[in-house]
DNA sequence: GTCTATATAGCGATAGAC
DNA sequence: GTCTATCGCTATATAGAC
C-alpha cells in the first residue's frame, strides 16, 4: 500500500539542497581561487566545478567578493593548529619553541596558504578591507598566542625579554624567513624535510641566544 | 655664416624621437603599474599617460609582459642604495648595522617598492620566471653584500657566526619584520619616524645579542 | 613611425522560462 | 530555487590611412 501520509523525502520543500550545494560551491571556490588566483578564477569555472549554474552561485553568495570573503573565513577557521595555543609549561623551552615553529612553518608553507597570502596582498585587494580583517583573525591571533607563551617563560625566569610583543613578532618573522619569501616569489619548490628542520633549529637557536636568561 | 656642412637637427632620420618616447612610455608604465597593479594598468592608460598612441607602445616593447619586465629592470638598477655595498670597517659595528638597516628599510618601505613586491608575488606572476629573475638581481644581491660585511666583522673577532649566509638572511628578514608584512596587507600607513627608528634599533640589538662575540 | 578605428575574446552580472 | 541565454563592459592586440 503506497498510502504513506507524509513520507517526505524532502523535509523542507522550500529549499531542499541549499546547504549541500552551498558547500560544494565553497569547496570549488577554494580550489579555484588557490590555484588560479582571484581574477584567474571566473564565476563560470566555479559554477562548473561545483556542478551548479552560475545563478545559483550568485543566489547563495551575492557576488564574487562576498564569496571570496566566505572562503577566507572558513579557511582561517580550519587552519590554525591548536598546538599553537596550548601553553605546555612542562616541556623544555627549546622543544616547545621547536614544536610551535614546526606547526607554524608547516601551516604557512602549504600551497593553499601561500596562494592565499599571494591573493590577499595582491594589488587587486588593495582597496578592500579584507586583508586587514584577515590580519586580525590570522597573524595577529598567532602573535598574541606566542606573546602569552613568552610571558609565562619570562615569569618563570627562563627568558629575559624587554618588549614581549615585539619578541613574539620577531620569532614569527624569523620562522617565515627567507624560505617563505622564496615561496612567495616562486623561486623554489617546497624545502626538503632536512632543510626545513635545519631552518627551524637555526631560528630557535638564534632566538634563544638573544633572549635566554643568562 | 650658416654654412654648416651637416647641421642635422635630426641625427638619425630613420627614428627621430624613439628614445624620448620610449622613456616617456617607461615612466608612464612605472607610475601606472605601481599605482594600479599589473592587470589594473591598461595599455590604453599607459599610452595616454605617455602622450603616445597605443600602437607606439606595442612597436617599442612588443607586448605588456615585456614592457613590465623593462620597468622592473630599470627599477632595480636605480633602487639599491650604494651604502649597502660599502664595507666601512672604521665604523663601530652597531652604527654600521643601523645604517644598513635604515637604508634597507627605507628602500623596501617606499610605496613603489611595496607595490612592486605585491605585483611580483601576485598569482598573475606565478607562471612567469620574472619573479625569480627579480630575486637574483634584487634580494639576493643585497643578501650577498651583507654576507661579505658580516664575514669581515667575524674575521675581526667582533662577531661569532656559524653560518654567515643564514645570519645575513636572518638580519634582513628581521629588518623587514612585522612592519613590512603589515604594509603588504595594507594594515597601516607608513610608520612614524620614531616607530621606524625603534624598530631598527630593536632589530640590531637582537641581532647583536645573538651573534656578538662574548 | 605614428595615428584612428576595429577585431576578438573574456569577464561579472542579469532577464525570463520552468 | 534553478537553469539557459544574453547584456554591457573592458581588455589585448591588430589592420589600414597618412
């Protein structure tokens, strides 16, 4: 007997596949933006890659800039490694800094992160406030977390630092260093594992020579 | 007596105003590329700004990419401060590093240099070999010069450095630092003079604490 | 060698049928 | 809510007159 009174394979007749298609669009946009840049990824390509029509993209996200903004937002939320924000005072300082450095350097070295960096500081974004927004939810949060960690080690007498936020910025700047600059300019493929590890050790060693309590 | 045998107001009848117009095009291109980016500056605008026709631009430089390449080349040649490449061993080390830092930071902080950096690491340039070329004639040359200077001070017993090229890269990385990153992302106008000076001193002090011979 | 006018193509965004 | 077809605009690069 097919007399089911309300089988309702679609619970919400109004907008059945919204979320599904919305996520497909977001993923397609993330892929195409990171591989071809902002101008290089056309709304036609994004719609085709997501398997929907172009107007569906527009009805979900308004326009291209709003779609890109959503991509950046979701990207930042899933990128920051939790290990950066734990104190772990039981670990020796050098090991703790090496751990932070390893996670941070891996994060900024991923092809998607490099591509995102390139887009966000490109001339196309100069008039937008999105880069400044990204700075607050990305680099600034990391820097604050490192400042808190340094503060603890200073209080414990392990470090002698005058200006802690500046030292945190210096540490992160050194971690990026020449390898990250070369990646931005496309001068090299990713570092080999041994080279990256050598870079991390050299960074931590230099930082500790400058700031370790004598 | 007007009997000059070859007055020749035009020495080369074949192409009378070539160099003049060529330089006007180059200057117009430099201005528009640095203010509007690579894609943002159209060949129409460049031709109009230079006071010539668009076809003249094409006949002089071939296509847009070649024109941009010429702009980068001429820009690099006139940007590098000579003071970076002098040894000046009679100056105290800290003053010498501060001088280098001041010149280097001023160079990379100029609106044109920031705009150039943005363009050269933009996704639009990812497929080109121009960024790699720029790296060799720009950052790499500076880094080599700093390496030579550090080598002298190590030989003089003032510094204790294991890996000199890496230390040179660290010094330049620190000089760029957070301020330069913020400029790239458009998070701030130029630093005030006092802030920049404080940044330079903090950089040199940290570098010396890490590498000064004890 | 230089100019005006145009060919060709791609973009973001939208109107109307279902 | 979703799709096909198209508008309006701007770009690079080129053909033909002088």
